[in-house]
C-alpha cells in the first residue's frame, strides 16, 4: 500500500493482520469494519462532517447505479485502458461509482479512492473489497510521493501541488468537467435564458495537456430519477417547489449530458 501518515508524512505500513496502519513514529490508524481507513486528522477537519452528506451520497448512489452515466464510465475506462497504468487514484471518488466501473473494465489496476466525506467512503468501501479507500482531503493526500500512474478527477476539488507530488514520472491526470450543454433541458426549467457553460481551459501547474475532447449523450430518466438528477446539480437550490414539481411531471424529458474530458501529463 502507498499510504502516508497524515500527521508526519512517513510511509504507513499495514499490520500482519491487515487491521491497522502505522508509521515509524507510531501514529496508528485502524481499519474501519467496512474496510476503509480514516486518514483525516481531527485538526484538519474544517467542519464536523466535511464533504457531501449521507443524504447527498445516498441520492447520488441511487441515481448513478441506475447507470444513466454508464457511457461516460465506459469512455473513461477506454481512455485509461489505452495508457500503461497500474495505479489509479480516484480523487473525490464519492460513493466510488467510477472507481468500480473502471476497475471492472481494467482489472489489473490497483485503485485508491479518496474523499473527504465519511459517508461516501463507507458506501464506496462496502461495495468494493479490492479497492483501497480512505477518508482524506485533496489538500493533503495520504499517499507517498510518486506512487500513482493516473489520477481521475470527476467533478472534484484538487490541490495542484498534491497532484504533482503523488503522481509518478510521466504520470497522468484525467479530468471530467461539464461541457457547454450539460443538463441543458433541466436548466431550461430554472433559468429564463440558458447559457452554454463556459469551458475555460484549466491549467494544472507541472502538467501539460495532451488531449481534450467533448463527450455527450442523451438520457431519459424516470420521473423519480429526474428529480434525483436535479438534486445532484449545483443549481438545485434555485429550483423552488413549483419548478421541482414541473420537472417531476415533465414525462419523457430527454436531457443532454455533455462533458469535457482532458488528459494531462506531468512535465519532465
Ligand atoms: C460532485 S461530487 C463527485 C463525486 C464523484 N467523483 C462522482 O462523480 O460521483 C464531489 C465529491 O468531492 C468530495 N469533496 C469535496 N471537498 C473535498 C476535499 N477537499 N477533498 C476530497 N474530497 C472532497 C465530496 O465529498 C464529493 O463526494
Ligand atoms: Zn506518522
């Protein structure tokens, strides 16, 4: 395992019983019964329950596992398969949907999933006994230097210095962000004048962009899933009861999903 101590940065070693991690300074971390490690020290918690709440995670889990986003998961796996990678970090992995989907298709991968939300990691670890899951912040990843061949970042916050630190030489960063027409038909219910998302090029210090592509498809969720999808969006708070009801009743609404997929590699 490539875990590093969140207190002193030394490598963490797994006990023979596999139930505990410890560093040379004797900082100890017990494995939770679901199989993950909590590597977020209390002093680094900015709130009592950082990250997405249990309810948000549960809603995202129900929606994602109905597989509306499967074409995206397949696309991500296809890109990863074309690269020579053996270790993957899913940064801000949530309930682990993409980690699992990729692992199913690229079985040789050793996967790490990190999220600051404990309910997210509990859910991820319960569903995948082979992946390594930990509660931690992207601002201070609990991983040793240069151990990850590819970092997957699907709608998740990142710290540039940490990305560069954990990635191997010639390591890769694959980011998924909303494309111009993402969720267009849902946004039409909320905004009078829907505008295409601005997809400014994001630059990551120490990385160069290798490729960029748009990827889009249309889904037609059930009434219940349409509302769940709305609730997963950053504009959900703008939808009052009337709008939410209109969306629920918009039977057979085709909704465009539109993504920008960027692949970066570390600079020499
Ligand atoms: C929009 S969700 C995306 C989750 C997942 N990648 C997916 O697409 O299903 C963003 C995730 O980032 C996590 N998050 C927020 N701040 C974080 C941080 N500082 N470090 C690690 N994870 C964080 C949240 O808990 C949440 O699970
Ligand atoms: Zn330590």
